[in-house]
C-alpha cells in the first residue's frame, strides 16, 4: 500500500468516525457533508470525494456501526461457551445487540438512529433490515451458548429495545444497566 492510499484510508475513516459521532450526539439530521467535514477537520470536497451523497455517507456509517456490533457479538458468543448466570447472559446480550459503545450517549443515539433510518430512505431501511437478520442470528447463537435456547430472540430484543426507548424518553441515566435489569428476569424465569 502506498503512502497516498494509506492517507486516503485514514481520511475516509476519520470522516466515518465524525459521521458516527454526529449520529450519536445530534441525530441523523446533523449528518450533512458540511457538518461532517467540520467535525472531521477535513475539506468539504473530501467528503464529496468519498461519499457522493448524504445517503451514501449514512449507509457507510451504519455499516461501520454494524461491523463493530457484529464483532462485539462474536466476542460475546465466544465468552458464552458455557452456561452463565442470568445476569451475565443479559449483559452479554445487550453488548451483542448494541455493540461495544454502551455509553448513555451512544445508546440514546442508537435508539434515534433506528427510527431515523426507517424514515430517512428505503435504502437505509433495507440496510437496517439486512443488518437485523445477521444480528438476530448472532443473538440466537448467544442465547443458545448461554444456556437459554428456549428464550425467543424477538422477545428478548423487544424487552431491551423497550427499556432503552423508555429510559431515553424519561431522560434516565445508566441505560445499559437498565436494559440488563429488564432482561435478566426473562432469562431467569425461562431456565
């Protein structure tokens, strides 16, 4: 790889990191070429060079988030090679479901992101659906590995999503812990 290619990849990565940060902190409406260029401290033309449209930029940001989430899920599945206490299984589930960024800001950003993708464009909505299929398969593998094969993935994700949406709407802190607390009884009751 040449130095020029390396700088290009680094610039593209910085642009995507800036877009993701804006998604989490200020929502999808804040992700414009101009605002991303400012956040990435790169010329506006660079954004347009790598991402010809705002939708392409958003798709790439969503893909980057999904790759990080899928990697976290793979790690959680590896850790769950044996039956685990329900509390730890719930923690791993939230990690595998939402990825490594479990701060309140990121989780609130994820809640908004999912809703915004559905409203933003058909391509973003379809991409989220494709990611969800992979996610559901990984979550099924995780529940099986944790010793909870009878727990429905759709029910477990509904509990986590509902708790995060509610906690976000109520402006509560400690969202990951709230989601774990809501999911743990489901895992405990179904043993």
